[in-house]
C-alpha cells in the first residue's frame, strides 16, 4: 500500500480578493474530490497565491505513478492558464 501526499501551489495574478481566489479553488477542489482524493485548502491570507494539499492511497508504486499522471492532466486542463507547481511525498 502506498500513501501519496501532494501539494499544489498556484499563482493567481488576476485575482484581487479572497472571494475571487475561493471561486477559482472551489472548482478545482471539486474536480479533485471527484477523483477520490482527500483535499484541503491550506492557503494563507494573500489572495494572489493558493495552496492545496491532497492525499490518496494506491495498491502499489506503479498505480500511484499512473494516478499522479492522471492528476497532472486534470490540473493542466483546469488550471493550466495559471502558473502552478505540484510536489509529491510518498509513504
């Protein structure tokens, strides 16, 4: 069994308020939850940046890598127009 923790850091240059950031993040969080990921918004008070943590379990390392590729494709589709980075930790 493999546990993967992921962190998404998202730059939001066009957003000017926390309400605007929340509008962007809610759609992304819903898409991630549809893929059976546990999702948590860990953003601070600065509206032009957002951080999301997520976690999932996989049967083995190969399955985890496939799932990560699926997540990367989802992120590119939904937030590809924003600068973002993704980091993973494997346990």
